[in-house]
C-alpha cells in the first residue's frame, strides 16, 4: 500500500486531501489545532510548494522569494481596503501583481545562474524590504504595517456597523468564524479560514503535481541536471525557467494574499531576507524536489516557531510534576534552554540533525524507512546507496 | 474552555449564498458567552506577548519578570508590591474577581507577523482574556488592532510612537508608556535651561515611523523655545556603522546632535558620535552636545561610557523615591536580585491596572473593563498622579528627564534623574495634529 | 572637499571590515565551494573573544558588604578585579589594552573553532548538494548564536578601546587643510591599518609559501592535485582554520566600533555574501576589492548632498544591493570571478 503511494498519483492526491482536510483532528493532540496555526501550515505549505517548483525542479535557488509574498500581501490589503472585504478580488489581484513582479525580477535575474542568480534575487528582495520599511511608507505604512481601517472606501461593500471593522470574508462567510466540536475530550476547532486555505492548498498541490508530471516539468528537470548540454542542443531554456519563476512567484503571492485574508495586516518583515531564507529552509528540510516535502518542512518550522516558543518553565515544571522535586528541577533546567526563548536553538539543532541523518530531507528519511519496512535485511537496488541528486528527481512522493 | 467563536455576524447570510455544507458542518451553535474567551469560575488567563528572540530579547525578559511578579502579587503571593501603594484598593490578593490568575507566554520576535501569530495563539488556543507586552511600536500597533478585531483588551508594553494612541488608536487598546511628543515636551525646556536658547540642532533619525514621530516632536518642541534645526538626516534601520552619518555633523555648523534612535541603532550611533569626538568639540564658541530623546537602561548599558552626561527622557527609573516605586523596586529586587527596568515597571503597572479595572467593573467584558479604565485617575504605581484619558486611551503622568551618570556605581546605576517634568507641561489635546487622524472606534467584546 | 575626504575615510573603514569578512568567506565559499551560512557566526565568536577576555581580566573578587545595601534591597557587593589585585598598575594597563590581548586570544580560539567545524561537520558536506550545506550551516549558525545568547544575553556589550586610542585626530590639519575640518577617530584608523596588514599577510601567505601554492593549485583543480599524491584535504582543513582566524580577528578588532551582540553575525552575513559574489566567485582579490568598493559607495550614498541630488530619495537604503545588481548585470561573474565556480 505504501508502495502504491509512490507510484499512484491518484492515491497520493486522495491521501493528501484527506490528511489536510482532517487537519483539526490530526493537529489537536499536538496542541496545534487552533485556527491561526492551521492556517499558517496551509499557507506556508502553498508558499513552499511554489518555491519548490522553481528550486526543486530547475535547481535555481532564489533567495528573494519573500518579496513576492510581501507584494502579494500588500496588494491584497489594498484590495480589501479599496474594493471589497471579500477575499476573492484580493487574492486575484495579489496573484496578478506578484506574477508581474516576478516576471520583472525573473527576467533580470535569470540572465545569470548559480550563486549569481541567488544574489540578484536576494538584492531585489532586500531592496523591496528596505524601501517598504522606510521610503514607501505611503504605500506600505512602514513599520506599523498596512491594515484595514475604519475609514477605507471599500466601494463594493455596504457600510458596516459604526466603529467596527469588517472581517475578510468569502461571500459573507467570515474567515474568522470557528465552530468548536468536542471529540474524545478535545476541542476540535473547525475554522472557515483554514478550510479556505486548505482547499486552495489541495488545488495548488494538484497543480504542482501536474507540473511535475508534465513535459514542461521534464524540461525543467533537464535544466537542473545539465543546462549546458541542453543549451548546446540548440534548446533555449530561458523561457522555461522564467515561466517556472513566475509560477512560483504567483504561488508566493497567493500565499501572501491568504495571510492577510486570514489576518488583515501586512508588515514589512515579511519581505526580509530571513523570510526568504525560511522558505528555502522549509523546502530543503522537507526534501527539495519532492512533492510533499515542502509542505512537511513548512509545517515543521512553523510548529517550532509557534509551539516551542510558547512553552515556559512553568509548563515544563507541570509536565514533570509527578517526579520528585529535585529531579523535576534538574529536568526543567536541562530542557528550558531549548523551549520558550530558546526555541530557535531547538530549530537549529533539528536542521543539523535532519541534514546529517536524513540527507535529502524528511521525505527521503521516510522513504528509507519505508524501504526498510518493505525489504527487511535485504538491500535491493532501490534501497541501496544511490546518488542523491538522481533519487530526489526520480522519487517525488 | 467553552464554545466560542470570533465572529459570526455575517455567517448566516453568507451560508445561504454558498451553501454551508461546502466548508464545515453546520453546527455553529450560538455560544453561551457574552464576549470572547469569557473565563470560567476557577481561573483567568492573561497573555504575555514579549520579544524573546531578536535584538530586544533582554528587554522582553525583563518584561516577563515583571509580569510573573504581578501575577504572584495578584494571587496573593509575595509581598504585594505596588498593590499596597496603588490608590485604588479594589484588588485584594485573591486573583481577579475571585479567579486565580494564570498566564501564557509568547515570542513577538519584534516582528508584527510573529507577534500577531503569537497573540492569536493565546486567544484561540489558550483562551487569554487580555494580551499585553511588546517592545516596539510596530508590534504594539499590530497586536492592538488584532485585539480590537478579536474582542480582547490590549495593554501595550513599551511603545513610544505617537501613532499608538494617535492615528492607530483602538478602543480595546490602552497605553501606559509615554510617547514621543511627551518626551520632547519634557526634554526641550531642560535642554534650553542647560544649553541655552541659541542652539542649532542636527537630527539623525531612524528611517521608520517611530523615528519620524520622534523627530517631528523634538523639532516642534525645541524650535518653540528658540532652537534652530540645521538638518535632519534619515538613517536606515539596518545600519550598524553610523560613521558616514556622524562625520558630516562636525562641519555642518550645528552645535547639538539629536539622535532619534532606539535599541542597537542608538547604541551604535551614540558610540560612533563619541568616537568622532563630538562630545569634546567646541562649535560657535559653545560646547557641542548630544541628546538622546528616548533612553532605556539596557541601551545605556550597551553604550557604556558613551552615555555619560547625555540628556534624555524615560518613563520611569528605579531610583525614584515615591512609595510605589520603592515598593516595586524592593519586591522586584528581592525576587530577581536586580532593579527593574522601565519596561518592567510599565508592564507590571499595566497588569495591575487591568486587574483593578476588572475588579471595579465586576466583569471581564472588554467593554466594561474599557469603561472602567477610561478616565480613570490613580496614584501609587510609581509615576505619581496619572490619568488614563478616555479620548485616546493614553496615560498622562509626569515625565522623567534623565542624564547619563558620570560615576555609576553598578551596571544598573547608569542614569540619574535630572528633573521630573509635571504632567501639565506634557499634556496635549486629543486633536493635536501629531495625533490626528484615526479614531478609537467602538469597543469590541467579540462574539 | 573635506566632506569628500571624510567619506573616503569612512568608506575605507567600512570597506576594511567588509573586505576582511569577505576574505574569510571567500576562502571557504569561493574556493572550498561550501555555502557557509555559519560564517557570520565566526565573526560574532571573534568579537565575543574580546568580551570573554575582557571579562576574564575584569573578573572581580566579590566581597559582600556587611552593612551597606543596594538601593534595590540586596546586600551591596564590592568588586575588585583580580588582575588589578595581583599586578597593580600593570594589571590596570592590561585591562585597558584587553582588545589587543584578545587578538592573541582569538587566534588559537578561532583556529580551534574553525578546524573543529571543518573536521567535525563541513568535511562531510563537500560532496553534498549546496542545499544540504545551507541547511546544516544555517542550523549551526543558529545554535552558536543561541549559545552566546544564553551566556551573554541579548543586549550589546560595550568594549572600550584602550585609553590611548580613544578620541580622534585632526587629519585635515596634518594634510595642510584648515583645522577641525577632517577629524577622525584613532581606533578606526588603526582598524584600517590592521585590516591592510591581515589582508596583505593572507595574500603573501598564499602567494609565496609552498603551502599556499598547493592550496591555490587545489582550488584550480582539486582532483589533479590529489592524484599527484598531495593530501589536499589536510590543506583544506588548514584553509578553513585560516578563514576562521581572519574572520574572528575582524570581529575582535571591530568591538570598540560596534558593541558585540549575539545577532551581529546574522546582520553581517547577507552583506558578506553580497560582497563575495560581487567580487566574483573564487577570487580573493575580487572579494577584497568589492569590500572596499561597496564600503566607499555606501559612505557616499549616506551624504546629505547625494540624497538632495537624488531629490530626497534615500539611496543609502538600497545602495549595496543596487550596486550588486548593476555589477552582476554588467559583469556576469562579478568583478573578478573565475569561470565555472558556483555557476550551476
């Protein structure tokens, strides 16, 4: 059954959809089943899937993808402010704008390859960030972030109640609406915003699957494996890489738009190089070039950022409350540096451990385990040591 | 946690349009609570959202210390700190409205995105009834508007921009900390007194919203007293070396340098300015002077010897001798072996003020609590007589003008209070142009 | 004219910091081919060598006063530095000059850190994809900076320059210009000299020693050198150590200019990558040249006159990146990049 998943796209698609849609049920035991984090999982999953189309397939490492996320966010907020609180025009506009922005930056940056390409994208993103923070304040509202305000025109909407801000909605369904169901002693939170993001995630995952399987995807992979050879055959690869770049920029714009639809504020930090680096790390952590890897990586990093950072020593003390006092204190002192304000330390360690012990990311690790399970003790041709770059290309799930 | 949802006003209308089956089971029962996260009988949860990573992590750590201390005192443990000196004696050490106070913590990372994510986790997951904390204006404004939308009270931590209670003010948000305008109003007369009215000022300003409001406030206050402004130069937030901004100051004809910087920007620009010999320079026959409008002890610590003799303003300082400050410093010192910072005092006071307002209102409903805070006059929380103004939710209290100490006796003893500017000198009308635009809106209880 | 001269000095000063860090990075990145995101952390560790040494020197004997109390209620502690206790005035001078001592301290520390990093971790990643190198070095950088944060806190820790070098000198008057026009801090001039010496030293080392010759050969064609029976791996370890020392020294000497804090490495990291790539991959001269070029341009961009000329546009916000884009578009491999290094 596990094997079919790696060969059968329909099975993969169905399983992926089921897992995503059952998010509230699956995540609740991990303390992550609340709307904000579930939305973030889905949205950053979209962002990473898009990034993977560029990096995983073509090998072009963009270090400025956060710029598209930010541009998407800002354009979506402007739509929410000017046109309507309905999220549909905001999302469409954001995708279009970030696509155009990606076209511009991609056109320039793709004139170079390798590290030179990375630094060009980084430079554009950092310029966007610095300008958004300062000079472009009339458009971005600088440090304070661009928000929906009471006195926005919103020409398509009827007036809301006085003194109350409208909540972004999809034809009247508020993104923040949540219904709580008690189940096995847990509060499952079914949130409209999460399901909107989840459905979009499933749709764009399907799209990326189609791209991976298409002739276009094959060409992109050919570019990764040997661009020079491709060029010598008289094949002009630039239009293909540019298309991949724009598509992945639009994915980022979509993610940015969804972020502000769930939480209507766009801050400039979204465009900083650390944010660009984050999506790179998400993709590599999960497994670059694999289909579900980026989603896993995104989930992992966001989980650490949002759950580990909120654990404090009082909580740790409670975990070990059954133990004798001195042991409790010792354990608390040992564990505390990795939680709360030390959450980044844990994240850094995870990065190192994953890359040392699971080369190729989480998905590659899962693959190895599956191979172990399927062929106990006997090392067949599949599970044997294979050149990693080719395995990443041949096994997508 | 009881059933709740953040907003359902338009849901029914919308479901007829799309068919609700598409999204989630239609079990959206009207919840029993009257407002978001109505606490149960036993306990109430407060959310402490402070920077734990990034450049302000130490400030955040001190804020967290203060919050933990406040929770202790509210629950009747410890020596009670400022609860005994607080003019309102509604709190009695049995928690808030008879419920034990619990808390959750989060990391703002000094990024508006992360701060909002953390605040939403507190609201959606932990059922926090109030969010407080923060160490920059961008974060405060972002979280304040989130709390407004969610129907939660926000008690701002360290935020100094005029916008927080100016154009970005919100009905559910309250600020105890002072602001750029008040800094300037308090500082300018002292500067004129010490340096004379005939001075030419050169401004270096961090190129973002807080920096601009600080610069505008300082220019207005000093020019009103006869100073001239030679030039204002904006510096990028990411700058670490300010030499290329400091160097032109020497030949500009200015005889005062005003550094509208905060955090590591301020530490570096001040250190650089001193390196360039500006402190010992004579210009126009006068001693050259440097001014840092907003001081914090942690920054003073970072800048080391460079702060000696340099004027600035601060919200509070542990060396104050009033009963409230002494009680707080004592209690904090006993707990942590160090004096509290101004951020700690603001955060402690905000927690007490919130608890007290609930107690007086007899309810946790944000609208009732807000009403209890609006126009509330109090004393004994370290800043003397204070007013929480109803029109913009800004506290009005005396402002401290401080100077870098020449002979500090310890790492904590870096600033000395030069003057306590009375509140009448720094108060302004709510429609002051620097605060104009925006409106509080209506209080939002959520649901 | 004087304003111009001042900004040249500022540019050289900034540039010397950039050049030093970029030189270290390009030894690892441009020649060993490792995308080292932990490079900023090396700079930071170098800076914290000074902090450690300074606090060792100022390690104080604490006596708790029996009678007096601090204003916040705990018993007053009386501090006397041991060094001063033992050596008297010489001890005081030692404390004063701790920045220079810390250079001596930083060299072995950085060498150990660098070699340990290479042997323990990086070595296994030479043949791995760049993606893996990014992840592992980024993780390492985070862990290192978090350790420093746990020990030293997040606040910057001021490190004064020795008393003799505090203050500034009037360069204008020395050059025969009007007095008090070009005044420049002494420590920054020393930093510039220092970096010139280090850069010169590294170049001479690689140019005139057999070791350097082998390393350069290894950079050009690793396999052939290996086939000649030369243990190139050991040389590469030494290179990594050298890079760590250069970067660490840059950090240690920089402390009086920039009070060290735990995230200073990340602040410089992106900039270093830009400098190295603008200089051109695989070129030491390119990295140094790009460091100075960007430093000087950054200084000029911050002049009020330049901003006025550009109708008030804050060019200083973007200058580094703008220049990087222009250079990379005009010259495909940066200023002096070698063909085929990190191009795919």
